[in-house]
């Protein structure tokens, strides 16, 4: 007997099911069978039964298709798993698609496969397997006809029919579905079959949103021998199976065919088509059944209840017939600028509700979104993790691919091994916890490896042979092999030795214990290189699975949790092996196919969404039917939901639809209706309705628009007009500002629906509003000078003093406060450069000029130039390098001959200077000092920092004594000329003044900015010229004042270029200009 139980409330159906499961059964040894649509329903039933009788035991939950196949297998001989399941069928189809002779017989199929590679052929096989699975369920008559000789309608049907005949021939399949033989056995032997196989004589089919026609026919026929209790959530208590949406009714009226149809309720007509066909099929009079309904009619006290009751009773409200109370927040739509803002607004709203709504708990709230995987990291960012989360929550229903670190690492490892071996992806792989642990790499080692990869010039490719396999010239430059050769040279050679070895320069300078890290890096790379070679050849399934399992085992596990994750990942590989064996796959397969299928396997495997005792985030269908006091649906953009599913070109069901076909777009509409019905008190909806770039309006989901139109019409004031409808919509729709810290959130005049409870932003605004307008400038970063530095700062080198005067604020922040402000660390490059940039040319010049000055031979110069990585390989790189080398040779020839003489030798000078009663010590190591003085050069136009550095060295040169005669003069050569600094008698006095400024600048920002100060001095004390250098007031020019260190240290300073700046500029540069000889400044 088939018994049908319907209700608009899930709880009532569950209660009836628990009543049935609680009753004593005829045999305690045979478990009771419950057919469920999801793991969420399973968990809910388990909890309900345990609450009722204290334990949940002797139950077997199953999915409908699997249960039916198992039932068939107990009576007739069929495989353990249906050979027609898409999982197995795709491999058989893939093998058939490689039959070029058969494919050539079907022109249309041949066009599909004309330029197909292995993955494209696999994708086509996957689509065909899915279609055949649909045909088996919804078009079994087609498949039976295809096995008989006959004419087909079009080309697509022709090749699919031929493909089906090949499949049936390979499997030895009959023209009839196995269920035919099954029911013949039942009719012949009756109840004996159930007794022999210990099959239970009753089955509970609980809350399936739809049942395919074939399965429903089997259930109805089975009901002749066993009791089948079918529980269904029905949103409407009336006979609504003839209702249609208004657009279709209008078309029928034009055709004079509308007399048996009505709209009833617009939402039900638009969203309930899939459910309508499901219930229509259940009510078919061909089979005897008993129906029992238990609908709950709640008082329509809120807008949401009124909408639900209108659906329940199949009526539409008249325009303006509903009254929306001022405190009715049962239905709200929040409009934001991004999904992140939607989550931030949701967090604010939930916190406010938990603090104001009596007895509302996190477990009473469900949040669903169309794309859970995309939203998951944003949820964690906004709602926090662990103790940082203001609301306890769980993201449920994600796949193992997204959660299992072993799955993530294994897939990433094999993806990389089959890639171009890019340096940035290699570093990302080493940073994965399991890989880092496998090779003994900590954070410090990773940072060191990053430095090595950057300085050794590695960009991509294993070696030249790897590039040749990819169809590119086999050059070694910037490959891993080239990089490792340079790193090992760096370890073997002294840091000061820049001699090329076999066309390479040493790089990275690894030394001492760093050799261990270098060795581990090489081991990791060799393991990936070996894996790369293993992936090059096609293999049968068993070696592939063994390779994956061996790689997985190499990661190991440290605790019980990791052991469980390890076993779960291994079980997926074993399942793939079993799948390939069951599909009789014995031919060699390309790596791309195995990797693709394994990724799909990991994506399919997961615990499934389950209800929890905290706030739950899940997909739209994850917790379908389960009731919650508040349901929040976020991400309801026009492109996100309903999904834009486009049928395949060769989908015959799409070309010839029938009533009862399952359509994805109708599924989504039915799902949204179920969410509206399952919300008991509040329905919270949000979408990205404004562009984050220009605030332009963005369309919501069509379902959200329909709901708003429906509700707005009902609550609008009469007479109905565009203005009254817009006013009604504005009562339901709340638009939010772009930023979470907007002042409008914290004003008393802001309505509660737009307020924020974020204390950090509220306190910041409160503090800002308490300030007077005259004091509205930013709070100074340095409220008072820092304490005097320790005596360790009294000992410094000339390089320290030069770094200080190059940017006193940056030096202060770094040395006294530990704040390193600079450019963000750039990502490793993964492509070889096509031309040398400024930094590369500077590096080339600094490397080549000393060799040119030493007078090395042309061959030595050429070898040294080619050994570097500053220029790209190839003809263009050679031309650019030769041009730069010629320019460097010309520059070297312009330098004085004295530079060709050897320097006096490396020596260190130290002087003591008293500053405010304290002894300060300044030191400098001379490496290029000659008897004729100090000669410096830089390949580039002269800059203020060249003057500053030269001045400091000149002061030191004139303030110390030497054992030999040294001319106290400094010459500085640049591309655009040279300058000279003559001997000084009062150099020590000038150094004392500079050290005094240094001591002051260690306690508070020194008002000295070298570029602006230099402009001030050479313009004759022109402060306006200095201000133009500090802030050029030009959108295309960057002033010195834009430096992050100055902006932070001088925050709250009204005038950085004040009298102190003028005095400091004169103190540093005035004596220098008196000693300076430079024609460029004349």
C-alpha cells in the first residue's frame, strides 16, 4: 500500500515519521529503512528519534536510487553497482570515443572531436554519461527503441543511438530495464521473495523534493507487496496542480485554452512548477494510495506569515490589503556593495538581534548562499575564527577538496609537477604545511629560500630540455637547474669572489648551517622533478593509484586528527581505483584524466551539510526543508541565483521536453520557495545591489524581485501608483553605505535596521566628534620626544650616519621603534624578462665597472657580462647588453687614471666626539682610498644623495689621521659630470654638528629632508622651491613628502618646512657648498 503524508511544516512530518519508527516491528533483526534526500534530513531524524526513545538504532538510511538498485539485486542478478551509473559509464564512453573508425561514421560527433585532446574527450564522455543517466530515468522508451533497428530523427540522435547500442553490446544489456525482470519475479513468487531475502515489508520515503518518473513507477508497483509511506512537504493545502504563472496564462488566453487553469497564488505559480509536477505524479489515479494531510495554519501576524498563509490557501492579496506594522521585520532585503559587505551587515544585524530578541540563539539561525566555496573564506574573515568569533558558527557541507589538507596538498603537488615549474608556485607549494614538514622547512627557511630564488634568477622550467618539451628554445637561463648551479657556486666560493665559473656567477651566498636548508630545497625540487618524469608517460590505473598513494604516504601524520584526514584522502584514491576496475578500464590513461577525475572525486566527497547547535552557513540546498526561526539568504545577485544552466547542444531532452522532466532553473525556484516556507519568524535577504566601483545599481535575483513586487503590492497605500509601490518597496529594502565604518551607522537618527554595533568604529567616531573643529587635524604620531637612546647608539659607522641623513624619519622609526616602512615584498616573477629594467641595468653597471676599471681583457669582460642575469636571453637581450656595455666602457674611460692604481689597503678609522657631555664614536672602513685621495663614481646622473654621501666621506677623510700621506680630497664622477670637495681644516667641528643632529633625530623626527633641503640651498634659501620639491601639487609627480616614513612620523605637524628645517638644511649643506667645486651648479 502506498500511503502519502503531506504538510506545510517539516516538523509535523518528522513527528509522524518518528511515531512510525518508534512502534515495535515484526523483526528486530531487520533494520527499518528510511529513504532520505540528504545527510541533513538524516541527522535531523536521528536526533528526533533519539529525543523520543532515548536512542537511534536499527535504522538504515539510504538514497532512493541506491535503495531501489539494492532491492533489485536481492531478487535478480545485477551488478553491485549499476553499470549505467554516470561514474562508470563515462569511462566506457571515453573508450568508445577513441575509436576513430566509429567516430568517423558520425559527422556531427566527428566535428565535436575534431580538435579534442584527452581532457576534452573526457568532458564529452562525462556529458554523454550524464545524459544517458537522464535518459534511463526519464526516457527509457528511447533507449529501448534505440536497441531496435529503425530510423532516428536527427544527427545528434543518430550518433547517441549508435553509442548506446555499442554500450549495450559491451555490457550485454537487454532492451528492457532490470526492473521488468524484478517485477516478473515478484508476480511469480510474491511474498516468498521478501521472506527469503529478509526484506522489510515497509519503507519510509521521507521529504524527497522530487521523484523521477521511473523511480515513482517502481515505488507504486512495489506498494503492491510492501507498505511505502511517502512524506512530502507541500506548501499549499488546496488543489493547486492546475495553477500556472501569469505569463503562461496570458498565452493560453490568446489561444482560448485557459478555461481549466488559474493563477491562484503568483508566487506558487512562478516558483512551484517542479513541486506541482511532483505532486501531480503522486496523485495519479492509476495506483491505489491513501493520502493524509496535516497542515498548520498560523495566525498571519507578520508580513512573512501573511505570505506563507497566502501560499497555503492559494490566494493572492488585493493591492493595499495588508498592513505592515512599523516594528515588523519579518521580511527584509539588504542591499550592499559586495559579498564582504553583505557579511559585515549580516554580522551587525545578527549581533543586534541576539541582544534584543528574546531567546533567539545562534542555533536558531540558518545562513545560505548560492556559492558556498566562494563565500567560505570571506565568512571566516568577517565572522572570525575560534575565540575571535563574536558568534559561534560552522560552515557545513563543504567538500573534502576544500577542507582536507592532505587532499589539497596532494592535488597541488601533482598539478605543479605537470606545470611549467614557475618559481612563485614552487614557493607556494613549499609553504603548504604538509610539504614544509615533509622537507623540514620552517618560516625562516622559507624566507631564505625566497631570497635565494630571487637572487639566483629562477623564473620557470626545470631546465632547457623541459622548455624544449613545451615547444620553446632550450635555453637554461633562469631555469631551476641554472639557479641551483648559481646557488651551489655561492656556497662553494667566497662572498667577495665574483669570477664567473662555466658561464655563471655565484648567487645567494649561502654559508654555514644554511647548507642544510639548501640541501632540503634541492631534495624537495628533485622529488618534484622525479614526479614530473613519472607523469610524462601514460599508465594503466593501478600504477597511477599506487603513485598517488605513495606520495600521500610520504606526508605522514602527527596526531589522530591528521590520521583521520590521511585515511579519508587515501579512501578517495582507493575508491577511484575501484571505480576504474568496475568500469573495466585497462588501457593506459594520460595523467590529465586521472588528475581530473581525482579532483572530481575529492569535490564529491564530504560529510554533507548537517544541522548544528550554532549558527550554520551552508549552500542553498544543504539544509533544505529544515525549519529555523530565522533564515538568511545572502548573495542573491542576478547572475548568482537561479543558476544560469544552459543545456548542451546535443541534449535531446532539452529539444523534446516532457512533463515531469527535472530542470535546474525550476529546481532553484522550488528551492527558494522551500526556504521561504521553512522560515518560521524572519526571512533576511541580501544581495550586491551597487557596484563597488561607481555605485551603479545592480539587478537582484529574479526571485527576489518577484517577492518584492508581491509584498510591495500588498502593503502599498491606495490608490496604487508607481510612487506608492516604490514607497512600499523602500519599507522592505535597506541600502547600506560602501564602508562598514560609515558615520551614518552610528547616528541617533539612523533607523535600527541600518545601525551597526561595531564598538571599534563607534568609539572612533565618538572620539572624532568630541574634538573641536579647530583641532580636527590628525593626532600627532610623536606626542613627545622619545627617551635618550642607550649607549649602544653612541657607536655608529659612517654608513649609519649616511642612512640617517638620507631619511631621518625612516631611520628613527626603524632603529628606535622597529617599524620598517617600505614597499611590499613583490611576488616572485614567473616569466623571464623581455628587457632589462632600471634595477637590472644598475646591477649590471655595479658589476661590470670594477672589472673595466681593473683593465680586464675583452674576453674576460665578455664572459663576465654573459654570466649575469640582468638581460634576457636571445638576440634582443644581446643587443641591449652590448649597447650598455659600450656605454659603460665609455664611462670607465672618462674616469681618472688614478682609479687604475691599487688602493692603499683596507683600514678602519675611528674618532671620538663629545655631544652634550657624552662620548660618541664614529668609525669608517676605507677600501678604495688612494694616495691621491678618494675617488667615487656612480653610473648615473648626479643626485642629492651622491652629494650627501660624498660630503660625509670627505668630512671623515679630513678628520682622521693616516699612517701614510693621503691627499684630503674627494672626487665624485657621474654620467653628467663630476664634482670635487677640497680639504677642510674644521671637518671635526662639522662632524660634531652632524652628530648632534643625529642624536636629536633619534628622539624625535628631525626636520631635515635631503631633496627639499638641497633645493632650498642651491636656490639661495628659496623656501618656495623647497616646498615644490616636498609637495609639487601635481598629479603626475611624486613629492618627497609622500614618503611613507615622513607621512607617519610627521603626522599632525602643521608645517614640516619650518624654521628648524631651514636651520638644519644650512647646517648640513652650507659648509659643503663652500667646499664644493661643480660646474653643473655654476
